[in-house]
C-alpha cells in the first residue's frame, strides 16, 4: 500500500520541534511562522503542555461520551473564563470541519430552516455541508452540491440586506470568518459583523462565527469577531485549541437548547484532548500570549508595509497576509530553502500567510523581516 497522493509536499521532514523552531531529519533548524496551518498556538512541545499530556496518558487516555468525563467540565469552565463567554455551552468534537458541520446542523435544528449565507473566498472545511459552504468548486464533489447555500461578497452590507429581504424566512444561519484565512487574510469590518448580528436577530437566523483559524487569541482577542463588539450565537473552534492535538468544538449561546442525541461524536472530548486544550488555555492565561500576539503582530505589520514589492499587508495580531506585487511562490521557496523559514500561502497566489505561535519573540520576528527584505530585494532586480 502507498499513500493516497493528495498533498503537494515540500521536501522537508521535521523530526523535532521546540517553541517556534523545527529541526529536520538532517539536523537543520527552521523558524516556523506557519504552525502547521495556524495550529501551534503556544509553541511546539511547550513544557507545561507536554507535562499535562504525559501525566494524563499515565492515567487514562480515552473513553467515549458514554461516561462522565469531568475534564470536559473543567475545559468548559476555563474556556468560558478566557473567552469571556461564561454563559455559553460547549460541544466538543475533533476538527474545524466537524465543528462547522455541527454548528450548521444545530442552527437548522434550532429554527427549522435550511438556507445558509456564506461568503466569497470563505473556507469552512472539507466535510459535506462545511465544504458546500466553502467558496472553492475544485474541492466540492457532486454529492456535496446543494441549493441551500447563498454566496455573497465579503463585507458587502447591501448584498447581505438584499439576500435577507429575498430569502429571510428561509435563512437558517450566516457563517462568517472574522478574518478569512485560506482566502487571503481579509478582515471583516466591524459594521459588517454588526449588520450580520442585526439581520440574524430580525429574521430568527443563527450567527455562526467561524473562529477555527482566526480564533483562540490569534487576532489579539480571543475571537476576532470580538472586535465588532457583538456576540455570535455559535463560535466554531479547532486549530490552536489543542496546539497540535486533534480537538475542535462549538461554543453555543444559552438560548440554543440541547436535547439528547441531536449531536454526537465518539472521540470528541476524550481525556487527552481535553487536557491538551486545558494546557493551552492555562499557558494563554499565564504567559499573556494574546497581548504578545497584538504587540508582535502590530510590529510585523508596520515593518512589512515598508518593504518594496509589498502591495498590501492585512490582518490582526499574528494572523497576517502579505500581498506581493507578483506571485509569492518563489519568495516562499527562498525563505524555506535559503533562509530556513516556514511561511504559508493562500488561494490568492500573490498572498503569503504568517500564522506563527502566539508567543513569537521580537528577535524571531526580526530574523524573518531581515530574510524577507533580502529575498524581496533579489526578486525585484530579476
């Protein structure tokens, strides 16, 4: 048997990691500014994280949601405290796609409606309904296609109002990234998110805040949607939630009521996953990583805007998109292979993504900036 060849891979095999660094099988050290798709939130193999998981592994690693798992209650309490959503409810699953799938399903259970408003350049996952709400026909199989998704331009309040006027009684939910990740780090305006909240209230629709990539402190606030000063009905989470251990979840407003059997999962909320997520939140509190993400992010964004060949810098905190005046592939390759720095790309071929650990240090940011300036200067004279 061989692997099913669906991933275009770079020719690097990391075998060790610590903080914001990776080492490959040849002992070469890399600065990691991508975190495996924004997953590494508190740094690779953080000592507290490793200790918590190791201790739990020596007790019990797994049992299903057939028994009491008090770690789930501990996680719900701490998540409520750190996120500021103390009166919300928590459903645990395993990934961002699964979180969005359950969010969309729960919304439809709540109001009995079917249609979903999603947005151009949005990405919500690869499972059945999540991928249908994703603006990428290349990854939507015929079986995933549905007439229940209405795609609108991002940040277009007039289009949103018109869609609700036309379909309001049919719209179950609006799903929106506070900052679009795969689409190229586009930030929702505060007035746009407020308009979503107002229209959802008016038409009994559910506001789903996709915070899978832009949540968990990456923007400098716990959810990037918090910049608008409104509360969503459901927040979907994953990526940075477990710092590499698979876990996802939805944080659910109190007016959305549960009943036995409406949602479920075998692996979601298992002992190891909960301890991983608890360790992340404990480090976030202790080390004030959201404040650091704001500080280092503002510094990087300010410096990147000064670099020749950069068309635009978008984002908040340590979720940063660098749009170049030309395709970014050669720049990224030079950063990886010449300067030993991992960065990411987006569906926009000109836009690089920076999604580092939230405790990235200034000297690490400066190391990247110096390398980036050197690469860009060479590209511009070609």
